[in-house]
């Protein structure tokens, strides 16, 4: 890299860069003005990089000028102070100066016109205090970088590595902006004092103040202030050719020292700190005068203003108040820009406040800021790469940004882009390259935040698993220790009493006690046979259970109807009474029925059993198996017949025939040779079972069909609505009567 000779110090050329039209003379013809005190100040809580400030005042509270009204909420944050005395009227969302156009939480201060200061605590001789105390003083003053980035200044004053060089940035390379130029013209002594304080706080060996050669008045004023302040401090004023964007932190370091800050590194890693000249003045006022940052120099310019100028404006002043001070021609206003034309952003309303980073307001006309032409396709001319001051590849970044290829964007060092707009300025296709880069940076930051959140969740999950494993291991170790201690105690006890029997296992002891109780009960308790119920008793028990269940269901329905005021209450009461009567009747019949018949014993053998004794053992076993199969087939056929009758199936007749065949087969198996009957046999055993007549068979089938119809109607009643219950009850009564008549006829036939 070629060196460029300077009368005082060597300088290095900037890589890339452009030369846009300056348009600075419009606002430098008047001295720094002081607008009238506004009635309302809107103070956003986020005026800096990092976390927003946290309010420490409440609505209705009176405050004085310079009083802290919001504290820093984190390491990367800055406090906020009242720019004037007055009353806090609200803490609410208001529009803020941001490219998104969003609103944010703001403290609204209604000024009282008195402009009374709070008590200030200046430091007479800062060299008598350690740098750490001065850094805390700067932090309490709420100072953040006034060059545009807004990074809290106190963080830069406690670097992790020694600082050799302090650089004050007075380049102000962006068109239209002249705030730093006018500051150096009118407050050069304050800039030098601020530089000396910063040198002391950082322990820097030298201080370089970089100024572009398009500011001759500022250069003369700064050199004059240097001569008057000759006190042994090494401060050099370095003048270099005008080029945009020489005001970038890394670009200024390259111009003044020839060193390049590596990607991902900070100037402090090279032993350097860069501060704006306006920030130096704010530090001087905080240390020597005790004043917090409540105002700044802001440029008011643009062809829509009759009196463009620079003003010292209170933080929180609305743009409309400032434009009124500079005599706005509302009919000429087309675009209002916060910042410069290269890195600033346009807003669409005038009730937006000035904040700590607002260095310029441009009220442009349509001729001054015409509408941007439509973007065309990239022609791969390479002008953007030549203009880039960070030696990036804007064309490649553009393609990857369009494709949302975040991995390649990171590989091509997207975050080294300072968003100066030089690539967009020279692009012949009018592609808004910077907008693509900003959007991609936002998307990557969002993605990284989500990834960091998932990583934190993963760490918490893994920590929980480790904790559970540790607890489990601890419990297991404790269990083993208890077992070993018990074993030792048992061994010690056995050693003390060698003749005593070993302790019995409690589980085995419990099993032995259970076996003993079972044996004590005797064989009669285990082999006693329970009495059996007759067929009639079984039927009555089933009918009684069904009636009780239906009564409970009707009772629940009645309770629900009474709670809801339904019209079916009377009908449900009638049904419930009928069911209760049926339950009472069935219970009475069940109680009056014959007592359970005791199981047959060896001394009261039935004729069938006696007949079976006439057969051989093998034939008897075979016959029993066939009888069991025949009985199962008969039950299956009877169930199928009942189901068919209930559903009015067409196969009823064939199923009836199948039932008769199963019965005949069962009869043939039961009809064994009549054995000789002893005289002691019961009279019932002397009677041979006579075959059923055709009439009896027919009556049995009709009885089964009638019973099936009764069951079908009972199920229909349980599922029917209130309007159908009466008709179904009548049908049920008729079906029950018919079933009773069929049963009576069958019993009469059997008696014959």
C-alpha cells in the first residue's frame, strides 16, 4: 500500500469509497442556533444500542432539568435524563425515529418553562480520581456515541486490552451533515478538553483527531485550540482527503494508522479506541460540569427549509418543532430524512422526536430527492465491489441474500458490511443492495437467537438428566450402604450368639402361616359343596336384576327431569311406580320359591347315573363327551333361534328345525339301557322319561318366541323417548300376558 505524505503525519488511502455531492454549505452559513423550549418532550427509552432504559419516575411526578428519569437496565444500556423541568404526563408508546416506523415506550415530559436544573456534581480536578470513578460518572450521565451508532460510551472506556491510541472522529463524511463541523468551529476548546479526559481514562499514549480537508474553518479552530492548550498532552490533528465513507470506525483506523481491523475483531484488540468529537464534548461536560447528556448539535437542512442551520436541540424535541424553527415550506416538503442521504432513513410523519443519535434532519423537495427508479437485473459490472470500503463482494452477498442462503452470507462476512450505501450509490441497475443486507442481518440475528434459546433449553435438559442420575446414584449408594450395614449387624449378632437359630424370612413365614390356617380348617371346608339354585330360581333372579336395573335408570331420568323442569315428570313417575311394583313382585316370588336343591351325593344317585354304571368306563366317557357337545350345540341353536325371532329373521323356521334336531340327538344320548333298580331307590327314579309330544314341542317354541318378544319390548322401552313409552308399555303388557298364557299351556301339557 502506497503512503501519502502529509505535512504532519503519514496517512493511508481508503480502500474503495465514492465521492457523492457534498451539499454541506447550505447549513454552515449561520452559527449554532438555540430553538425555543418546546411544550412537550417525547423521550424514547431506547435511544442507544443494547437494552432499553427502565423508567424510575411515575406519571404526575415533577422533575428538574438533568434529573435521571430512567436507569440503565443492563451492561449494554444507558440512562436517560430530563432535558428540562416539568411534569411527567404519560409513559406510553409513541412513534420513534426508526426505519421500521414502529412505536416504542416513551416518557412524555410537559415542560413548565422554568428550565430549572437539578443539583449538579462537577469534578474540579479529574486527575485526582482513578479512571474507574470517571467511567462510572460517564455511565451515570447516560452518554452514548453521538456519531450515529449510539453504542454506550462507558463500555468502550473499559477495554480488555491496553490502549495505546485514542482516535477522535471529526470526519463527518456523509453529505448534508455539518453538526461535527460546526461543533469543532465553535467548541474546539471543549473537544480538546474531552480528548485529554479520554486519554487519561484510557491511559492512551497518543490522540489522533481525524478531519477531512473539506472543513478548513474547523481545522483552523482545532489547531488554534491546540496551541492554547499546550500542556504536554500528545494530540495530533490529522487532515486527509475527502472521501466517503472515511468516517467509518475501521475505515478511519486504516486511513490514520494503515492497520486493518480483522473480521470479527474490535479496534481495542489493536490497542485503539475511536470516539466521536461530539462524544468527547459530552464527556467533558459530564466530568467538569456534572451535566448529563440532554442535548446535542443537529443539522437542519434541505431545500424545503428557508433557514437551514445547525441547532443545539434538547433530546426529545419533535421534528415539527425543529422544522418550524428553520422555517419549513410545507408545500415543498416531499421527503423527511433522519440522518444523511446515504445511511439515513425517511419517515412519513412529523411528530417523531430527536434522540441522542439524531445528527441531521433533511427536509427534501421532490427535485432534491426524486423517486428511486425501478431496480433492474444485475449486469455484473463489478462497480459495487470496487466501491466497497470493507473489501467485500456485494454482488455475491446480493445473490445469497435473495436466496436466503445464510451460511454463504456468513462465509462472505456479511456482518463486516457497515451499510454505508456506497455499493447502492454506484449500482447502474439501481438495486437497493443495502436493504437486502439489512434484511438478511435481521433474519440471521433472529435465527441465532432461536438457536441460542434452543441451546439453553438443551443445557437445562442435560443438567436435569445429570441431576436425576446423580440423585439415582446417591439413592443406590445409600441403599447399598444400608444393606451392608444390616449385613454387618446380622453377622455381629450371629457371632455373639452362635447357638441361636438364623432369623426366619418374613415372607416365607407369612406363607407358612397361611398354609397352617388352611390345614386347620379341615378337608370339609375345602370340599364342601355349595347349594345349587333351581332353574326357576335362576330365571327369577335374572328377571329381578333386570327389573332393579331398569328401576334405577328410570329413577335417574326422573331426577334429571325434575332438575330441568321437563314435561315428562309424571310419565316417569308412573313408569317408576310400575317398575317398583314389578321388583316387589319378583322379589316375593324369588323368596317364596323352593329352597336351593343340594348337590347330588353318592347315596342319592339319579337314574341316569345308575344307568351309566351299566356301561363300561370307556363307553361312559365317550357318551359324556358326546352329551356335553350335544348340550352346547342345543344352547347355541336356541340362542340363534331367539335372536332370529327377536329380529324377525327369515331363517326362523330352519332354526326351529335345527333346535328340534339337537334335542332329539341329546335325547338319544340320554336314553341308555335301564339298569336294575334297587328297592331303596327313590320313587322318582322308577319313572322312565317319556318322549315329548308334538304339541309340547310346539308350545315350547311358542313360549321361547313370546319371551323373546317381551325382552325386545323391554329394551325398546329403555331406549325410547317420552312420547313412545306409553304405547310400548301397553305392548309389553300384552306380550307378557301372552308369554304367561303360553307358559301355562306348556305346564298343563307337561302335567298330562
